[in-house]
């Protein structure tokens, strides 16, 4: 904008909410209940264990959940969101945990969930069809509670 021969710039800042793992868990559970699952257990914070265990028709669902950023009180928080290297490292660890779970619970359904996030999607979306081929489902969880299950033949 130009006024009195001076140029003023207006800076528009768009704030995109980055979901933590805890918040992603909190948003995914109501969706699972809506889909007919009963939540058997879940872990928040630095608690060890399966992030979500749910049951439907006597079949368990184990979900390993990842976030787009660390919790504000996390002892390892160094930046406001995870970079692509961290996203891929977290996914690798989640895949290992899912494969271990498949061995321990061969009749169960196994899934990974991530926040619907442009940076995460660009880092891992191409891998999701390969996860489906080895029996690992994937959920995208939006800040408004909308959940999308990626499923490929």
C-alpha cells in the first residue's frame, strides 16, 4: 500500500495448528468409537505401551500415533515442529513397533495415525500404500476431529 510517498507492507501471518501426539490420540478416539470400537486403553505423554488399543467384534485394533510437534513440556523439545528427517525417523520406529505387534497379535488390526499436516503428508504419503500391502492401515487426523483412513488394495 502506498501513502504519502511511503510504502507500507502488510504482513499476513497464517497460524497452522500442529498437533502433538497426545492431541492426535484425543481426536482419533471419538472417531474410533463412532466406528463401533470400544477403547480398551490408551497412553498419553511419555507413557510406554500401545497408544490406542480398541476392540470391535472381538478383534483388537492397535494404533501407533505420531504427532507433528513435541509436547510443550517435552524434555527433548528443540523446535516448534518436526522436520522431515524426524518425521521419517518417527515413522520408521512406528513401523517396527507395528511389525512387532503383528507378530505378538497376528489376528489384530494394526494401524499408524498421523496429524493431517502438509509437511508430514509430503514426507510420508508415498509410503502409505506400501504399509497397506504389509497389513498396516493409516489414519490422517485433522484438527477439527475429521479422520481419514487410507486404504489401498
